């Protein structure tokens, strides 16, 4: 069978399974198994056990459940509530007041949770009711929460970065560091957008903003400091070479438990909920990774990867033209496929091509994570939009989607910035 026919059939089968509502992991695995059988017969299916084992037999992947558990401890213990209120005290004086608190708190909290959805849930449930009561414009409030949540997987430690690093075998430390400046830069861009909107229309925020005393600021610092110190310990131990990502994740999980136990409400019932949540999320990710690796093996076994690389190379596309194709591809797929599934669905085919065309794997990894974040805030399957509607049930999905449009446009500028100025991501990695 010709490679392009195999690619078309594989794509059709995969889309059909997803359209029928099949779980992502089973859809990936089923499509891969069928492709292996068609190409090499039933005898080659004996390799499936080895593929599954090699997919998850990774020291890097051990960090995933530990980082998830760290975020669960902070979120469920109530420490995230104290953290948000502590940060908000310091940002009241800026144009937009508490709107900037949403962005700053989300950016910092993402360094603990590694997840946009968890960040949105943690910060949104605390901030939205308070801002609604104070009279902030609801759509701009939603925009600020979506903006802050959309850096959840870019700012390290990032679950998506861990999965990407394990699949393509790049340095987790370098990938974490590469996400720092793009993530923080996006947060600054969101704040600049909020400030501009407020300066142009003062009616978007309450006219009288309560001024914080220095006593309020120091109490706020005391509330925010435990989470900030935990973040610095986890990331600092990685960047200084004192610990691997897995060891730092274990340190972070223990630290988060202690913070939650002494400063929050982390009793036995909450502890059990944290453990159950971490197990469920980890199991989901592991099954998706195994399914994706089966699909990846099928793609290689059918000769699709080798021939596609040759085909694209012989087309002689200009680097920017190919980049625009990537942007259109990921924006379209991100609208219908959820985050990590999008990464694992496309990497087997796309990654060899982008490397052959001279892309840096670290920069491409950050681009891919940004595309994933873009998909989180675009309908119809943008998970952050659904989380936001859960936080603000009185707001229609159409209004939430309109609030996401300017944020999505800002996020979309980052891949272009990384294409033209890759040092935005790579500059900090030179210190590793």
C-alpha cells in the first residue's frame, strides 16, 4: 500500500472513532492496531506489549503524578484561596485593580498545578464571586481569568512539557526553562490589554477602589509567600541542578502536603480526595500516551514518517510557509481535539518533518504547548470555557466565547514571536 493512502486511511479511521465518541486513548490505540494488522498482519501485534511497556517505563513520566498531586494538595486544602487574596492586595492600585490579580495569581499558581484547568478552577472560584459583587465588568473579568489560565501549561512545571520531553527525548530542564519567558511575557501582554481597556473605559471597573494599607500588604505577603516559596524550591532545585524533575516533583508534593496541612484544611477526607484525583488524572494520561505510542509505531511501520519527510522536503517550502501551515493545522485541530491528545495525535507525523526542516525541538515544544493552550480557550471543546461556565453559570457560553476572543488573539501572537525570535525561549536555556 502506498504511504499516502495509508496516511489517509489512518486519518479517516481515527477521525471516525473520535466522531463516534470513543475515548481518546482507545481511538489512538485502535487506529494504530488496525494499521499494524493491515500493513504487517496479525503476527506484528506481538510487539504491542513491548510498545506499551516502553511507553511508560520512563523516569521522566514518574514526575507527572507527583506534580499533579502537588497541585491537588494546594487546590483542595484551600491554600489557593489564601494565595489569591494575598496576591490581590498588592495589585489593587493598577488600572484594572483585581483584574490583574487574576492574571498574576494564575501565572504563579500554574507553577504549582501545571494545568490550565486546575488553575482556572482554583482562581476562578475564588475571584469571580468577589469581583461580581464589587461591580467589575463580567466579560472583562472572564477575559482576565481565561488569560491567566491560558499560561497554565506554558509556565513550568508543565505536565504537557513532561509528556513532550518523554516522547521526543529532550531535556526536561531545558524545556521547563524555555517556557518561563514566553509564559511570563504572555501574562504581561494580558495585563497590558486589561489596563488599556480600563484606561479607555473607566466604567469597566468600580469607581472607588479600596486602598490597601501596608499592614494589608504584609498580611497579603504572608498568605502568598508559602506557595511562592514552594514554587521557588521546586523550580530552583531543577534549574540549579540539585534535583531531577522527578525528584523536584516529589519534593514539591511533600512540601504542598505540609503547606496544606498546617495552613489549610487537609484532613483525611481531603487527603483521600487528593490521592483519588491524582490517580484518575495520571491513569488517563498514561493510557493516552500508550495509545499514542502504538499509533506512532504504526505510522513508522507503514513508512509514512520517512516518506512524508521526503515529500515535504522535496516540495521546497519556505520555512515561514510551512510555519503558516502548522498554525492553520493546530488552530483547526485545537478547536475539536483536547490539549494533550492534540500533542500525542500529531507528534508521530509532524515531529520528524519539523526537525528535518531545521526547527529547534525545544522551541517547537513551546510552540506546541502554546497551540494546546489556544485550543483550551477556543470552542467547541475548549475545556477552560466549560470550567469558566461552571464558575459563572449565569453567563451564556456565547458571552464567554466572546470574552475569549481577544485572549486567543494574544496567545496566537506567541508562536509567531517564537518563529522570528527563538531566543525568547532559548536565551534562558544557555545557563543549563
